C-alpha cells in the first residue's frame, strides 16, 4: 500500500495542492454475533490492520472531488448541494454519502478534495465500505471542526449506507471501524451503543485467529440481506416485541412454538432461532474470554456457523468447505463471518497448527476446483485515527 509520502504525492499530482492531512479507518472481522445488529443485539468485532486511508483538503466552492488509487477511472466530481440518495456513483457513493449525511445533520461541509487508498479486501465481507465511510467522516470532522465522537461518526456512516447507498445494514461495521482498539475485541450492544473493549491477546495463549477469504461473492447476497432483515422484523411483530433483542434465550423454545402456531413462515422461525441463539453465543464467548478459557470459544464459533448455514441460510459451499476442512485438520473452531454468500471465514487455531490447517484448506479448495483462498492472521488493531 502507498505510504504517507506516496499518498501525499499522488494527491498533490491529482489536485495541484497538498492535502491538509491523512486519516485511516480499518476493516473488521466479526468474532461472533452475525445478523444481530439490526435486531438491537450483541456483536463482537475486531479491527483488522488493513485500512482505508484518505488524504484530504477542504474546499469552499461546494465541489466534492473523489478519487481512489484502487479503482480504475478518473476523479468523480460532485456538488455537495446536489448530493441525493440512490444517485449511483459506484464506489464514490460511500464517501459522498457521508458528506450528504453530515450536511443533512446540519454540518456546513463546503466541499473537499479526497484521495483514497485501501488495503481492505473488497467483496471479502471485511467491511471495506464501512472503512471508506468512517475515514471520510473522521477527516470531515477534523477539518471542519465538528468534534464528532467515534460513535457519532459510526452512526453517520450507517446512515450514509442505509439512506444514500441503499443498503439496509446495521451499525456494527461502522462502530468497529470507528471504535475498536488495538489488542481488543469490541463487545457492542447495538441497542444503545454501549461498548466494552475486551482484551483479545491470542498470542499470549499460543493461539491464532485466521481469516480465510474465499474470494467468492454470490449474487444471491444482494437481496437476501434485506429479506432476512424483513423476516426478523416479522418475527418480532408476531411475538409482540419491538425487536428480537427483547426475547430472552431462556424463552426461545416457547417463542418458536408460538410462531409456528401463529402460522408464521418457517423461514421466520429459523431466523428468530438464529438471532436469539447468536446473542447468547456472544455472551458465551465474552464469559470464556473473561475467564481465560479462550480455547473453549472454538466450539461456540462452529455452533454459530451451523446456525448461519442451517437457520439463516447465508453460507455457501466454499465457506462450508473452509469450516469443515479446518475443523477436521485440528482447528479449535471456525465459522463464516460477515454477510455471507461468499466472503470470509474465521478459524481459531493453535499457533502450532496454523500451517497444517492453512495447507489443508488450500488443498481442499484446489481439489474442489476453486480459486486459491487468501489466508492471513486477524490481528486486533486500532480504530479510525488521524495519521498526519
């Protein structure tokens, strides 16, 4: 990835002036708690070392100029007072949506020149879009003196993605990018955004968390996310609660019987079972980490994958192959992470087993005729920050 000097030089060559600063925001991997965030539930992401970086300078003429070193094509030129939801712009919709959301919130953003560069893999379920949103928001907050908190930046990023881009995501990805700290996983309550930084030093336990990027993204994911969100909301409505967060795990069995008796679609029953179960799995993993029983979290991860595969049905053959192969090769546990239908899985392994498990997964992909997966360790890293 370009270093600070390269990013500054490319900005200057592009826009004819030096940037006022450089900011970074990371991608994330989610340890446990999937499809829970739009149900007011619990999640537990950690930031990756991979970041989106932005070199930025203010403008006062209402022009917003956006360029990415990672995407072919020239500068995208927009007017801040003409930004409108669902107006396209491809990758540029994410940073442009943040400027729109800031202006909608009453902040006087008078324009900017932005040069972006990212090492967050796209299409891998590692929140490359949230990284773009958060890094743009942080730069705008600093340059225009807005004084926004990390959580406020995350909510603005989510609003940009929901209302401007048109993706009905929850707030986990943006909160992870904005709020995570080095060496910790973020225990986030998405109902009120209370958070706790949970120490996550796997090396001290002789462990590794591997990210396996399957390098596939199935088109099925496009409308499937919204369908599952709607199904969860239908389940809550039928149970007479505002969100599925309000259903205690101890009452899940009774609630599922109630849904079945009410004539609810069987998919709604499955979605409810997954969400309430995954909230419980977050609590289980927290308790295990707090008590130093990190290895015991492995089977909880695998149980989460089974639920995502069978109840939510958002896995795919490649993700299932990672989980099955890794566990058979001696991993402590594994699961898909992110929205599914491709993207990445995480694998908890003994450091001594890392090479064996990685080799087994790569061989299984080759035998199945799939492209070689990307494999790298997930190192809990810092959230969004100013670099220069």
